[in-house]
């Protein structure tokens, strides 16, 4: 669904876009201040003097007329709506605070509002060829950065030092920033699904690194788990192999037309069969794009959505054993018509770092 179809479906005269990620998606603007207004075949981008030059360069080629407004953006929007005789306005209600809505009401007194909920993010589910190429580059940067960081991993080095090195390498390779607070969790802390890097020194045992970066606005999201040291137990080897197989089994089922519940069950049922079902509590994955977590959710807890060609999702099963350690293996996957494309390429075999 594109914006024009959404407007027809919701029967609105105009749409006001205020979420900066959605502003970027529709207009191409990469700055931090501005709103977009679309009314029929008229498209406006309103910002202040700081972004006039940047705005002209980025939005005009996408058909948006730039308007500079230094005092009240919403007042200017109201003037345009009045001039165009707009009666029904679509707004991003999930992105509007109570104070902002009061401003809406005071500036747009004669309008009927239509809540667009999460429709914009659903439009963003299907990636264009250009978006896919950018995501591939984001993945490439992240993978190369981890390869450059691995030699720094040793017993006694702080988790936070590894996270800092990994971020440095990603930025050096062209990333704008990490796509989230990097997870570097060693030994027993690897049993924490979101064990953000701490000052803890790495000990012998599992080391889970969940990380990614933004490149040209698009996120990558990768997890690899290593064994630091030379003496893994049978349980270390067992749960690693189970997670690896769950990851691979789920990936093989990715295709347009499969439901997210069905895909989640492929990995979840396998882990249950192996006796570790209670230790896999989160969803199998999620969409990625301009945000690190986008539609669709790939989970037994999510809306039972059908995957479509052009979606980019993660597959990230895990097993987390308290007071022992955990394993998660995560890949980024492009959904194709009858198959899939694995965007990540880092080795997934059991790896010891000494």
C-alpha cells in the first residue's frame, strides 16, 4: 500500500506526517525538524530556516514544495489546510502527545481527524530495491566490524571495551551510529537476552554479541555467540547446536505467504522437542528498516501476519539458562516470492576464542 492508496482507503482529504522517520521515508529529508503535508496531488514540506538548503536539495526532487516557517509550523499547516478546504485530516495519532493534540485542536478547529494508527509503518514493511541495497551495505559494515573486533576479545577484557571497539570499527567503515545499545554479555550474563555491555570482565564461557549499525538511515541487526576459552562443556556444545539448528530450520521456511506464527513455531517447537522450550521466551524475530524493530513482528505474541515479498526480517532463536549462560544466533533475511535471501554471512559454526 502506498500513501495515495492509504488516503483513498481512509477517505481523507489530506495527511499530516509528523514522525521524522516517516517524514524521511516519504520526502527524503534526513534532518531533525519538519513536517510533511500531502493533499491530493499537492505535497508540502515545512521546516525552519536551519534546514532550507538541505530541504530543497532533498525534498524537491521528490515532488515536495518547501515552505520555510520560523514561528509556528502548525499554524502554517492550518493556513494551507484552510486554503485547500480540507475537511478530513489523517494524523499519526500514535506519534502525537497530548500537548501536541491540544495544539492541533486549537489550530485546526473545523477539521475532522482520522487516526492513521500504524499505517505508515505498515507501508514501510515492503522494501524497495534501493532500500534493500542500503540494508545489505549496513549488514556488510557490521560484519566486517565484528571480524576486526574479534582479535580484541580475550579473558579479562571488559565487555564495554569490546562494545566500544565494535562501535569504533562500524563508524570507521561508514556507519552513522550503532542501531541500538550494543549487547556484549559474557559467561552467566549471556543468559540475559538484553545483556547490554557492562564493565564486567570477560570470563571463560559463552560470549553473546548482539549488535548492528545504521547506514544511510537503515539498520542491520546481527547476533553471534562464541565460546571464550578452551574447555566448553557438553552442555555448551549441546545448546549451541540446538539454537543453530533452530535458526537454520526457520530460515529454510521463510517465503512470501507463510504466517509469522507458523514461522515462529518452526524454531520454537524444535527447541521444545529438545527440552529447552521454557528457556526461549522472546519472539523469533522482527522486521528491520529505518527502525531496528519494525513491522512485521515474527512471534507467537504478534499479530498473525503473513510475510510478503520485499520484507526484511530477523531470525534469532535463543536458549538462556540462568547461572550458566545463553546462546542466540541472529541473521537478517530478505523475504522473496518462493524463497529467501540470507543477507548475513558470518560463520555460525561453534567458535572458540582463546
